C-alpha cells in the first residue's frame, strides 16, 4: 500500500521507487548530456558565460556545487576548463529549453490555487522566452532571425509537450511550495562550502520537508539513476546542515517521455556518507590544483562536450594552465 504524501492528498511510492505516468523507454545516456543541475539559474560558482566581454579572472575554486562535483567525477579536465579556465560554452537547445521550463514552473506557482492550469503554463512560455533573451542575449544565436522562426516554433512546441507532461505527474493546485529556485549553502567543519540551487522545497503542515527537482529529459536507466540522486542527496545534506532537518523525501520529476517521478527517502546515514564522499572529492580537487594534473576521462558524454576539440583524448591541446605559477 502506498504511503500518503503529507504535502498533498496524493499517494506516493516507497523509497527509491518510480511513478511513471505512461510507459517510456529509459535512455542509457541522458538525452540532454548536460550537468546534473539544469542551468535554470546562475551557477553558484564562477563559470564561463558565452559572449562574456570582461576578462576572465583565474582563481582557485572555493566551493562545490552538484554540477561541479559531477563535472569532476565525470572528467577532471572538464572541471578544470569550466571552473578554472572558465571557458565559454555556446548555448544548447536542450539546456536552454530546460532553463525555460524551470522558469515557467517557478512562476506558475505565482497564480492562486485553482488557476494553475496547462493553459496558464502555456501562456507563460513566450513571456519567459522573451525575458530569457533579455537576460542572456547569447541564446538568440540558437534561432537566427533569417532562418530560425520555424525552428523556434518547433522548439517551443516541444516545451509545451514537456509542460503537459508535468501536469500528468502532478497537480500544482494541490500544494503550495515553501521555496522556489532557492540558493542553499553551508560550510562544513573542514571549511568546504557546499552550495546549489534547489528547484522547489515543499513543507508539509506536519513539518516534513520534500526537495523537488525538475528534469526535462527522460528518466535514466538504473545505471544512471544514482548519479541524479547524488545531486538530491547533496541538496539534502546542505539543508540538513543549514536547518538541522533531514528532508523526508527527495523527488526527481522527469518530464521527457511523458513524465515520470523518482523518489528517495534519505536518512542521516545517507547524508553522512554523501558528506564523506564530497570531502574526499574536494581533497582530490585540491591535489589536482597543487599538481596541475587534470586528466581527461573519455566517456559516452564526450560527443556533447563543448570542449572536445581541446581534449588530448581526442587529439586536442588544452590551453596553458592558468594557475601554473601556483604549482608546488
């Protein structure tokens, strides 16, 4: 029997189970091939921005986010090029669509309960796209004025389909988020600062906390599910250290393929293990900073990497290490 979700009147699954709204074949490689955090908000650590005019300031990283932790675990060289070299990356249609969907879902909850309808969400798409163009003019290059009108229309239609999937897996009129697009941050006893943006935090009348993250791709296979849940455990750890409350539920909402929910109920043991993993990861990053050794790690995401042409694993040459004068 399903446990009642204290945040709504809807049933939920037990720990680690999935709730499909309709059958959809999982994809072995995440279809968007982007960092764990869909870039719906500014990266909390310094990062390259396509088209940035100001000179890049090369500094040692001082904090860790789920995206950057994922980068280093995926490929240390990718972490270096993004965090230390701060190389700009061109916008991608998939990542930009994720940003747009996050923005629409954030603002959908500005409407009163009962008015959060599929039509209301659809009506937000164009205004939020225009706002995104103002905030990040570089995304305009995705759809050139002379040839991109039809492509833009098709791209927005795909976004509408993702919003329709959202309403298949959740009724936004039955809940009221406590926080949306919230920057959470904590500094561990070791001095490591953890920070990241949480898409949504729900707090039940009885005090239970649910952390929700939207994903615009399909739900991954079991082999990749742990990687996505690592991001959620990261958030849960920060919230626990910051507020003294272990979130009752972590919830990933995949909107691709018709919509699917993956949930996990963490405990203190899970979060302590995540903390140990992050501490060990940070020590490894510090060692790389001291030695200047950032090896490439060829993997199935290389074809989506904006820096593949600079990677020695693919015949490229990385730029000179910007922190060479600080090496031991």
